C-alpha cells in the first residue's frame, strides 16, 4: 500500500516537473518590445495579466476572446508553438479606444510575428512608419480613427498576406499606388484616400470585395473615388 502511494507520488511529481518544463516562455525580445510599446503609449495591462513577467500567459494564451472584448484591452495573443512548444511570440496586439497618444513606437518593429495589429480609435500622430513593411506576417491592420498623417509608406504594399487594411479617419494624404495590386489576398480596404477607380483595384486585387463591409463610396471627381470610413 505504502509502496503504491510512493509510486503515485513519484508519478505526480514527475508530471508536475514535466508540466513546469513545458510552461512556455515569452520570447525575450517580444516581451521587451511589448513593454516598450505599452510604456510609450501610456498603457497598463490589467492587474490580472502580469505583463512584466511572462506576457504570453493567462488571457494572452487561453481562450479569452480578444476582439470585441472590452475587459481585455490593451491585449495580446501569442503563439507558443516555437521551439517545440516552449517559446511564445506575440501575434496579435490590441490597443483599442484607449487614448493612446503620440507616434507609433519604433519598438513595434521588434514584434516580428505580428499577424493582427489593432490601434483603432486612439490619438496616434505622425507617419505610419515604413518599418511596417518588415512585419511580413501581418494579415490585419487597423489604425483607423487616429491622427496619423502624411503619405502611406510604399513599404506597406509589401505585406502581401494582408487580408484587411483599415486606414480611414486619419489625415493621410497622397493617393493609393498601383502597388496595391500586389495585395492579392486583400478582402477589405477602408481608406479615406482619394484613389482611382475601385473597379481597377478589384481587378488588381481579386479578393477585394470593394469597401462595402466598412464604408461607402462617393465620387469626388470623374474617375476618382473617395472611399469613406474604415475604422
Ligand atoms: C529591438 O531590436 C533591436 C535590434 O535587434 C534592438 O537593438 C533593440 O534593443 C530592440 N528593442 C527592444 C525594446 O527590445
Ligand atoms: C509579475 O512577474 C514578475 C516576474 O515574474 C514578478 O517579479 C512580479 O512579482 C509579478 N507581479 C505581479 C503583480 O504578480
Ligand atoms: C518535442 O516534444 C516532444 C513531446 O514533448 C518530445 O518527444 C520531443 O523529443 C521534443 N523534441 C525536441 C527537439 O525537443
Ligand atoms: C502630406 O502631409 C505631409 C505631412 O503632414 C506634408 O508634409 C505634405 O506636404 C503633404 N503632401 C501633400 C501632397 O499634401
Ligand atoms: C519589398 O520586398 C522586396 C523583397 O522582399 C524588397 O526587395 C523591396 O525593397 C521591398 N520594398 C519596399 C518598398 O520595402
């Protein structure tokens, strides 16, 4: 009987040790970048989510929803399959309607595994940085309803996996270039930029279902369209 207990305990301990060993850690560079981005944008994680320790834990890795979840904001989601399930990278970042002000922080550049970026409805200023084009895993970008300005960087059109791009309600100027045609997976485009015929872009971007899901269009001059909304 005692022997059996001993064996059970040993098994339990072994299982616990294996579990501890398998608890994935956040990639150090991702953690540092995330903390820097949050600090620069004046964001604090909720007390239940300890981002100074291991940000890819708790709500960031369990099934807590990210989108449309006001209780988890600012928020991230991680992918922890790297190095045989021991290393996590930040794949989704949300700072939505939180009065984040100032330029988009340079440290965002280090979150190289980002798939989804949601900065909508803040007070971000300055340019959309050219380094955005280096984050080649990005599929969803929403920076709508901020105070970003200047031209949209040409590097953006290198993000050929983009499915959804929302730039609307900012102060961007310039026009959308032909390179937009490289985004063959794009399904949703929301801008406030004067662009040439959306029919052209539909032809160039076969997946683009016009801008209907996120806005409407108004002809501002013959052959040119102003695509509204997009937040
Ligand atoms: C971002 O990456 C660069 C280059 O690897 C590094 O020098 C810098 O310290 C990193 N920034 C943060 C906040 O980790
Ligand atoms: C957060 O994690 C760090 C490092 O693991 C730890 O030192 C700190 O006490 C934790 N803070 C909270 C509030 O749990
Ligand atoms: C990966 O994990 C599996 C299951 O835990 C293990 O069998 C395998 O040896 C590990 N591979 C490496 C390269 O660590
Ligand atoms: C676009 O905006 C930038 C920065 O706000 C400004 O310097 C530039 O002159 C503007 N260009 C045009 C064509 O309006
Ligand atoms: C786009 O990517 C290609 C190769 O991946 C690179 O040569 C080019 O410089 C990039 N363009 C921009 C504008 O970043």
